[in-house]
């Protein structure tokens, strides 16, 4: 099993989870995201929030763990931030872009979601690098 910083993985996962909470809140892009997805306030209230937030946290943990494995033991800070930014922008966001083109989703939604994942992986990479040294 590859050498990883489990503390780094936990902190990176919680940081990316908290970033999502802020990013998709009314303070930043929540209202625009809601308009672009077509979700009403009533639809949002009907969701099982414990399940949604719980599974989102699990997915953040899995993403952080796999990214730590990808970075390897003791990655430099430059590698962590650079690989995180690149993964978020060129893997995740580009993949969303392909789907969004065929699904006819808006550029605004693409920028909101892609922006979150680019920053998410940049933060994950930075935290893992800082705590792996």
C-alpha cells in the first residue's frame, strides 16, 4: 500500500467539503447554481440532506485519498498545488465540459461547477503536500 498522510487526507477532504458548502451557498454561487440547474427551493428542501451531505463527505474522502496516492510520498508543495490545479481544470472540468456540451447545459453552470472542482483539487493537493513532508 502506498505511503500517504492520513491526516493530510482527512484535512484535505474536510477542507474540500467546507469549500463546497461555501461555494454553493448564497454567499457565493448558490443562487446562480440553483437557477442554472433549474432546482426550486421546494425541491432542495425535499432532499435527504443527511444522505446528500454524508455521501458528499465520503466522496471528498475518496477523492483526497486517491489524489494522495497519485501524488506519492512526500510530494513538493509545487507538485501538490500544480497537480491539483491541473487535475481540477484539465481532468474534472474538461470532462464536465464534454458532458455539458452534449447535455446543452449553460456556460455559467460549467464555470460554477468547474471552478469549484479546480479549486477543490488545488486545495487537496496543497494540503496533502504540506502534511506529507
